[in-house]
C-alpha cells in the first residue's frame, strides 16, 4: 500500500502480487565465470501475484530475488492467469449470506486514543489528515471493520502471509499497514524479526506483539529509512494513492538489504464476468468508469495491475532480473462451485458491501463532482447488483 490506510478492494478490481529481490552485494572483480543455469519454473498454481527480483539473473515466478544468482522458485509459483471458476449449480437457491451477520470477519482490535487524531470530515466520514497527503478511503470505524480482508488474502495465497521466499527475516517493513493485522501476524510467525508497519492514519491496535511497532509515514514521499535496511518489504492495496510507482519501488530497492525481497499485492478495478452473466449495461460498468476517471484526475491510478503494468514499473525501478506476476480471478459472491473459491467470494462480497460507501464517497463528491444524493442512488443500484444471483461476477487480482 502507499502509506495510506489499506482498504479492501472497491467492488470491482483486478489484482496481482509482485515480488522483487534486491541484488546481492557486488563482490570484488574476478575472472568472468560461466553463468549459472536458471531453474525451470515451478508447476502452475492458483490465482494472481507478481514477484519481481532485483537481481540481474532471471528467476522463476512468483517471487523473484534481487541477487545476481538464479534462485529456485517458491512453492506454487506461476505466471498463468487463473482458469475460469466453475459456477455452483445450487447458487441462488438460498440467498442468505454465507457469512451470516458478518461477525466472523469484523475486526475487534482497539484503536489508539482519539486525542491524537485530527481528521478531516466529508459527509460524516473521517479521513486522514497527515501532512499534505491525500487518501480516498475513510479511516473511521465503519471502514476499518471492512479493512480486514486479511483472511481472504490468506486463503488466496494458499494459507500463507507472503509469497516471497523469505527465510529468517530480521527486519521487515509493511507499507500502508492499515489496521496492522498483517504486520502483527507476521511478527508472531517470525518472533526474531523486527516488524514496522507504516500508514497515514494511527488506526492500529494499542496492544501489539513485542517485535512489532507502527509509525506514521507517507510512503509516496522519500523514505526516511537508511539504505540496505530491510530483509523484506511488503505492500498491499496501494491503488489510488501513489502518483509515481517507479519512485516507490526505487525507494523500496534502496532500503532492501542485498538479496532482500519486495512483495506488492494489488488489483485493478474492473468488475465484470468471464461467462457473460453480467450485462454491459450493469451498474458495474459505471462503477469501473468512475474509478478510472478519478484516477486520471488525481494522477493516482486505480488500474495498478492492468496489463501487468506494475511489473513494468518494477523493472524500470531496477528490479531487472525478473518480474513474475501471479494473477487471480477473484470471485465476487458465493457463486463458485469449489468450496475454497466460494469462501473467498463470500469474504470478498461481505467486505465490499460493508465498505461500499467509503470507497466512492470522497472520490465521487470531492473529485468527480457528484452530489451526496446522487451517490446514494448509485450505491442502491450497486447493492442490488451485488445481490443479483444471476451474476457470476469477478475481477482480476
């Protein structure tokens, strides 16, 4: 993410996870040696993620180290786009939510004292006010309950917190940490690591693992961390908050230790269907277009992974050895036949329903010139479409 609160995907998107490694330290000049053979890519795995190494040697997907020597691919790496998901023939017979009242995914974390907060307010919703930074998603409790797409991402990444093949990391940075749930879980998994989570809003819990701390920072600016400082840098859901991704990735490369890893998971807002079940005149088309226009007006794109352009930005930033993209087709709702995808789709739909107004309120009224009343009509249409059981909606991830 971009140092801004990590919001879940706005009801229409495409995402990919990119992983890149910082180059190994350059040894003293020596006689040239024959290049090492690059290992063959591992068997294809489910959904998207982009991995990019910063080394000068190509590395198999989906995570790429920046060293100058080829590194074996992580488990379940793949460059393939996800295959079409089969539709559950019983979908629509029971329209009740698969997640009940949503309590299973609601966050119960405690926020920091409100005495240190000085937020902007737009139509009753609060937004971060850190320096001159701007971010489109609210940071209030209503939105933060929907921020924890953590379990969905955990399922999507094969029950893993990360795809990069990090081993015994000692210094880790989680950029745009949001509620801080990923940083805390990673700190628990690696108790010897010191994990720092940065964000524009102090919305993280007061009680954290002893090896995890949170800092206010704007990742779109020059980072204050020294060179060669981190073993692993993690970014997620930065869309709509970064003007210059090449600059962002260069800062990450500078702050990575030789051989360190960068992993960025994001998406593009393009909600639709692969089987044609979502008609062209569906409100989803308007929803997608609004985010495209908002990104153009602000200079902060919501099409981060479109045509894998984030992989190109990584190469331009210096992660030139290899860039691998693991692409997922993320279901929107419980229509998939496969139980794993059905659960992922249920979490996706529940989170988007909960955060729907927050996704578009600031962009619609402050950037695109819509009235509050016009947006409420749009939201009614969106909720109807989201509950339409004849739609087998998904978006690229």
